[in-house]
C-alpha cells in the first residue's frame, strides 16, 4: 500500500491525546494535521478509534529454527500484528542456539522471507563464545542476550570470568535473564525431598524464588555499574527488584534499564489453582504484592518498558506434570488488549501504555525512526476500538499452539487496524499478508 489516509483518529502519542488525520506515503508518516485533504489509495475512517504507535516487543521466543512444532516466525508474527505489535526482538535459545554470526544471519534470512512484523534478533552469549559475541553489528542487531539462570542448551552463562568479560567488552546493549541457578537448585532439592517427583505447580514461585531473582539481578546491576555496561534486565518479577533501578534521570541517559512483562502485571500465585502450568513461566508469577509493586514501578519510571516474553509450547507439553512441563506461554496477540483492560480498570493511562510499549522501547534500544507517531518516521500504527468487547477463545487464537492463558477472558478493547511499515496487515479481524515486515536498524 503506497498511501493511506487515516481520518479523525484520537492520537495517543508523546504524553498527549488529540484528534487529527494522518497521511502515510511509501511506508512513512508524511503528515499529521487536523484536516488533511489529499488523495490516497486507502482511506480509513478512524472516528472514535484511538491511534497508537505500533507496539515494539523487546522479548519474544518464536521458536524457529529447531522448535517449529511449537511455533515459527511466520505464525507468531501473524498473531503479533493481530494484537497491535508491529515490531519484535527475538531471543537466541532456538535449536541450534544463536551463538555464531552465521546462525544469527540465518534467522534474519527467515525473518526477511516470512515475518509480517518488523524484526530484530538477539545474539546469544554462552560461556565460550565471547569472540563471536564481540563481532555483532551494533547498527543492525538489537542486543546481546545473557541467561544468568538455567536455559536451553549451552546458554547458561555462569562463569564469573565470562560474565566479567561480556559486561566489560560488549559493544552494545546486554539483555539479561536473571535467576540465581544455585538458589533454584537448592530450593528444588528441598521440595523433592519433601514431595518426591509430585511437586504441585503452585510451588513454582517458591522454587524459582524471589531471592533467586534478586541475587542475580543485583549481581547484574553491580557488574554493569562496575563496567558502565548498557544493561537491560528482562521480565522483573518481584517488587524488591524494582528498587535496583533509578527513576531520577531521563531514560535516554540511563545505562541500566528494566522490563516488565504482561503476565507479571496480570496474574498472581493465586491463579496457579485454575491456570496450572499454563502460567508456568521463568521467572515465576509471584504474589499479589509483587504484581502491584511491578505496576507501581512501571508507573513511576523505575521500570521502563512492557513486553511479553512470548514463549509458546504445545498443550501436550503444558499438560505434563509440573517437573516435566516447560515454562513459557503465548502472549503477543493479547498483550495490548490486556494493557488496555488495565486502563479500563483505572490502573494505567493510555499515554503510559504508548510510552511503555512503544516510545521507551525505541529509546532504550536506539531504534531508528520507530516507536513514535511523528512525521518522517516509519508508519507503524495501531488503531484500537476501546468499546468493542470480545472473548478470547480457540476460534480467534492465532498462535500455532492454539491456546492462551487468557482463554475465556473478555477484553473491552479490540485491535481494529495494524499498519506495519506503511502496509495494512490487520483490518477488521482479518490478516492482509501481501508485504513482509522490515529489519529494524539502530542509531548507535
């Protein structure tokens, strides 16, 4: 689509709301004005709809290559754009793990062929690939991913010398999964001695405990301060961890930032009784106090961005006993509707949703010309109807795994249109797959 005219939208952007028209040409926002009288190949009547910058999800696991029985880049990017996510950053714990520059390029090649959303991929770090990590192109790759806790394959980085070197020498943002492995193993052994193999999922937050998270997160912060590393800690799951972060300086000047995920803002340990393994994530969903503390930190600026940690598994895998069931769940299609539900509950403003799911991600990762509704920027846009209730069920779930922890939930808000790099890819409940997304670039 070479030109689109959006008429009479309520624009939510850069801490304000106003009604205006938006003209999109050749992929970019050409003009924003109260009244635009111009010919366009497509005109969208957006009266009564809210126009957001497209969400940028800085943490997804789309399972390709090697785990495509769970999902792939094509299937999950379809679900993402249906949910208003126009760009994603995908993690390296695929099979094989993304530990070489060639394996990283292979994923970019898949993204270029199949992704409906804009894309970037993290380079993975292990105990023995630091030389490969240091070859990463800062202008074309979102960051380096370090698992400071158990993970898939050879991706647990637990060698102190390797961690020191990564934090000291990384040429770009280092994103960390922080859980202390020794603490987790000790907790698990304790419950195995008590209960054998028959451990209930409700003990997941006791095994992958708040202490395990804080020990690892505080260690990462200490290392980053020591080496002036650009550190981004993923999926904060405890209230205590939020106090590791500073809200007294502008985001653009921060060297240490943090992310909250949808599931840690929505579910609590009380939900294990009804949801079971469907809300088994690492780090674990914890207490109501933790959930409320994380939201407070999102609102006051100690936590900078909201993401999904979208990590699908098959229902068969999730139906296994607790110790065998994998951690993670699908979220990209329902992340923005869930946050809009929190808006309806009076817990967050529309402006803060745009800030945490688009603006701040672009600032944190220094993404070129995305994350804002600005003239001259890429047209990554989402039109939401805040008064269009719908219920999540198997018929409208687009994830390849065909389940959601939100199944049975009624959301008040629906995604009406999603525009990716100037192309309408989602409209009135249907996908439009004519154009692929673009590779993200970074100004560093």
